[in-house]
């Protein structure tokens, strides 16, 4: 009897404890931010690696041989056109010029003498005193003397030019490069290194390349290569320290030949350099704005990647459905330009796509705040 009473009490206690438990609650349904696909305009900033060169990079070589007697500039110094850069030992060239001038004087005297003889022979011939042979001989002697004078004068010009070449002058205004040769160095036109390099840095040429497909797209956008050069907007230059050059540049030329080894074409832009911030031999990146009209723009966060393919989740019949998309890859921005895979009117999930699975029920967030920040410019990789 006592045992039955204990069992009844235990049963009653268990019943009461089960009755005190709360009924299980349903987990709240997840809400996801979604986006209605529509078209808009965007300006893409295409980024291309570039090298910087002076408008003119002129290697300076001597035109005569000799030892350097004077260096008239310093490395990095601004020089003007016609300024003397180096002086080569002038002593032997001055002596050569003096000898040439003396030869000219002797030749002139020879011409004068031959002229007197010829005139005399001519007069005597008219009086039948000398023969035709004597007259012709005198005439030939005069012609020979005149030829010798011309030769002496040419040698004088050559000697004078050689003397002038001992003063090595700058062919253009610019900035002097390194100076590998100093006073006393023996130099000639065949030296392995130039005396220096003069870079015309008033305007700088910036060279870069784009692929054949990019060039074709550019030409289709403007209609022709000439129109592209005429109508393309000004471009920016990102320097090697990641700062943006304050002056705008303009694309001047597009090569007509595609490099077979790289499949790319070379372009040249010009940038003003009044402050001298750009240096020949430097590197950077040109940034070209490309206008996209009626483009489908989505946040990068709305996509995920599997095996180098990009996907989004469309909302179809209230459920998540994965869809592949082709996008214009961008760096430094928060958006993608969708080339294929989405059309206006589609609805996609823009947040939390990494946690979604195929067929997940989608309940759009009711908040009125925008789900994706709009950004006017992105940078193309």
C-alpha cells in the first residue's frame, strides 16, 4: 500500500511539471534586403599601367674626339636650347683652323698669280706672240688654282665646324640627366654612354597599352579612332605613390599596329609638367573615364563566386534562385556593372547571400532605407 502511494505521488509530480512547461515557439522568419533591377548611367574609371617619358629625351654625344676640359652643368639642372654643356680641349682644333686659314690664303695667292699669267698669255696670243698651247696651259693652271682654293676653303669650313663642336651645346631646352664623364675624360662619337641626356620635361608623354578588345570597344563607342582621339574626355594620372597628379592629360595617339606577342596596342597621352613633378623614366597609372548608359548596376555584396563564376540570388515565386551573371570587374568600388544575366524587372537579394541556399524562402525587408549605396564612379581592374 505504501509503495502504491509513492508511485502515485511521483506520477502526479511529473504530470504537474509537464503542465508547467511552455509550449515551443516558432522561429521568426528571416527577412532579406532585396533590390529591383533597373538601368542607370555610370562612369567607369578604367585603370592602365603607364610609363612616363619626356617629350624629348635626347642623348648627347660629342661630334669630335678629345679630352673634356670643362663641364658646364650639374646633374638635374635645367638647361636652355643652345646652352654650352661641355667643352672639349680646343687647342688642336684651333691649330687645325689656323692651318686651314693659311692654306686658304696660299690658295688665293695661287689663283691671283694664275689669273695674271692667263691674262698675259691671252694678250700675247691676240698679238700672235704665243701659241694656242701656251694660252690653254695658262687657262688650265688658273682652273687648277681655283680648285685648290675651293678645297682649302672647304677644309677651313670643316676645321671651323670641328672647333665649334668642341663646345657641346644643348639642342633643346630641358633637364640634364646623369654626367658619367668628368673633366679629363677622353671622349669621342663612339663612346658607350652619352655625355648626358637632355629631357624636355615641359610636357610629358605617358605611354600605356590596352587589349585589342578594349580598343575595339573604344572605337565602337565613338565610331572611329580619329573621333575617339577628338572626343575622348581628359584623363587622370595616378602617380607611383598612389597620389593623383593635379593636371589633366589628353590622349594624342593610338598605334595602328597590334603587338602580336602581347595582343595589345600602344597609346600615348600628354600631360603638362610646369611644376616639374613628373620625371622621365617614371611609372604610374592612367585613369580613363568610360561612360556606361542604360547599365544594370548592382552592389558587389549581392554576388558570390564559385569556381571563378559570379552568381546572384534572384527572388522567384518568393524563393531564392541562383543565377549566373557576367559582370565588369571593378576595384576600389562597391558596385558591379552587369553585362549579362539580369534584366530590368528582376529582383535580387543584396544582403546575406553567403548564408542563402537554393530555394530559401525570401521575405523582403519592409524598411524604406536603401539597401545598396549608390556610387557614381568605380574603377575597372
